[in-house]
C-alpha cells in the first residue's frame, strides 16, 4: 500500500521576537517528531512543499540537524522530495544552495527541485508515483515597471504544469508546489512576501489532473477539493497562536490516495493584556495568570509556553517591570512584557463645573482632550481658536 507524508514550511533556523535563538530548537524538535511519525507509519515517501530553512544560508548547526533527520529516513528506505520555497534559494538562481549539495551526495534519496520538473518515485511495492514539482516562482520576474503581469504569471504556471504532465505514465500523479492560491487564508507569511505574491487558481495548476496537490507557502492548514496546504510545523509568531499544526499522510484506498490529518505538538503561546488597577496587587494578578497558563490541558500544546504580557497602566502609574520579569521568567519558556498607558476617550472627560461660561468649558475640554491624545498635543491652541470662532458665529 502506498503511503506518503506531506509537510511544508519547516522554517528550520527561525527564531522569534520572543525567545530569539531559544526558539530555533522548537522547530528542530518538531521536525524530529515528524520524522518519528514517518518511520512509525512506514511511509514510502516524504514530500516537503518548500521553506525547509528560514534563510538560504542556514547555520551549520541547523543544516546538520536537518541532514541528521533525513539520514534516519534514508536508513528506513524513505525517500524525500522537496521543492524550493522563497526562503530556500539564494538571490541568484545560479548560486548553489546547501540543499542542492545534500541532494547531490544522497544517492538519489533526497531530491531537491529548484526549477520546475517532474520526477518519478517507485514505492516499496513497485507503484509509480509521478511528482510534478513547482518551486516558488518569484512574481517579480513577471512584473513590469508599472504593470503587475498577473496574466503572464498565471499563464506561465499553467503552461509549465501542462508541459510536465505530458507523457506521464504513473499509478498516481501528485503536484508538489510552493504557491499562493486565490482562496488561501494566510497570516505571518505575509510579513515575508508582502503583497508581491500573485494568487493562482486551482485551474491554473490543473488540479483536476492530479490525484493530490501538496502545497506549501501558507502557514495555516487548509484545503479545497484535492488541494492541501499542510501548514507550517511550528507557530512562527503570535499571529499563529491559536492554529493547530499538522502533517498529512496519504494512504492508498481503492485506486485513490486519501489524506489523513495527524496533529503535531507545538509550543504553546499565550498572550494576555492586564489592566492594572492597583499596583500594590499586581503580583496577585500575575499569580492568577500563571495558574491559568499552568492549567493548559492539551497534549498538543507543549509547556511551558511563550508568554506575551501587556500591562495597561493608568497615567502616572509606576510599575517595577524587573521584579515582575524575575518572578515570571523561570515559570515560562520565553517572556516578553510591554506596557502602555490607558487611553482616555473624549467621552470620559469630565468638566465638573456647570457654572462656568460655555467658552471656558470648551477651552477646558480641548485642553484635557489634547493632554490625553499624542496626536493632538501640539494642536491645543489651533483647536481652541477654531472652536471659539464657531461659537462666536453661532451666537451672532
């Protein structure tokens, strides 16, 4: 029976704004767990849909960690096919990457697809699996100075897939790509690609011609028809804090390959905003927060968590942040504390006196409004003058 594991967006070597290099180990450990699963399930093949590393030139430690895990797969006769993601390739397509070196010396156990091409893999039972690989094609190559050539880009994708599909003789056909579809919902990856990515449709990649389409690039797990995003293997930042992470294992069933989702444990992320009412009781508030964090009960949430704590203070309130950090730090994996002052809404401003003349009340109101707003602090005189001018016009 054919069995294939689909994963993507490993981002090995990624740190984060909270935890920095400490987070690198989380990504490596997550990949180790995926390799454990592949070996346990005795898969024929592992597909990686791009972004193996977070940068084209990973550290020797990170590259060694990846090579070490793929070696475990090779020893079990499990091949790996990967396409290049936008994080994987050097700026120049002519420069060699570490992944190309691994492919060259792995005796065809690791196949790295840097340019669109087709490869055929034979399962342990002799079934032929044809893989059409479409790496990340930077839309900048299809952009003119003033025109975003979306039509040209989508035509290029469609013609490339069509050409690679010709004369394909296989039991199963799979497209492996690092692409952005028009229906996908994405999050933290937008930081890296911005709005430059051109979205394609399922028709552009001729999805109906394949038994399964294995995609990467979008970190949130999702699917439509036979097109699946495996999602990233770890939470990249707090925008992914509530996302469940997974891999997919395809199993042969009556002439079809059927995907089954396998959740993978990832580092818990907790983000809390605390409005401080009484500084003398803040440690009690912190203690309650830590109790809540400690009581997370989910086998797929790795503890201790990353904690992002925002303290909302009233104007003039002073808090000893270092004391709070010292109290919390050994109880969480990584910690970041920020502070901001409570925003006073114009409707909350009280003028207190009803006996003052209207023009005095207006001046007092504008003064207090400007004191509570950073954007208005330099406009008090101008706003007062305009307001009094309007009042004078009304009275005449």
